[in-house]
């Protein structure tokens, strides 16, 4: 894989993780205010951003297989 493509992927992944962190912070603020529904929505958005990166990463692997423990436990 060419270096430029990997660099773009890593930049995109970092951006998605930054967005996820922002959603987790917002979730904590909502939870502190007792806004449980809004907090749950923010957590779901954070998880979605992390999932986007994980799916893209699987596409970059030559074998197309994920190696993190979550995938193995989800399959069980």
C-alpha cells in the first residue's frame, strides 16, 4: 500500500477518535446534569466513530481479518 494512502487513513482515524472523545466528554456532561437519555445518545455516537475506524482498518488488512479481542468475543 502506498505511503500517502496510509497517511490519509491515519489522519482520518485520528479525526474519528478525536470526535469520539468529544462525544464521550459531552456524554459525561449530560450525565452530570442527570440527562441520561442525552448521555446515552452521545455514548452511542462515540462508539459509532470508533466502529467506522475499525471497519476501515479491516479493509486495509491483506487478509481482511480483524485481530482485536472484541471481534472474537462478539463472535462467541
